[in-house]
């Protein structure tokens, strides 16, 4: 099921936009997580953050802790709570 997501846009390294099928209230709540589990079981530390939000979309970014540069993760999760 799409859960009110029409598409996800990859804007570049560590930069994603989640586009909503139906607009949500501008005061929606967001929970974001990301991980980068590599072959062999090691894991890098990732910092996900909200960049911008509108009633029609949510833009998020992921950065590696070391150096704080943009980083593409293996898994990025976002949960939106709103009307």
C-alpha cells in the first residue's frame, strides 16, 4: 500500500523528497531514521534530518557523523502523523 505517498524523489546524495498523494496538515509530526548496514555487519552512524516540509511533501537529508557530509544510506524511514 502507498500510505499516502505518491512518489519519492532522489534529489542527490543523501537528499530525498517524499511526495504525498493527498495534502496533509502543515503541522504534521515526523519521525525519521536511517541506517547503513554494510556487508559483514558493521554499521556507520547516520544523522537524518528534516529539511523542508509543505502540505504536499517532506524533504529529508542524511549525513554521515564523521565529516557531516551528505551520505546515501541503505535504509531511510520516515513516518508522518497528521490530518
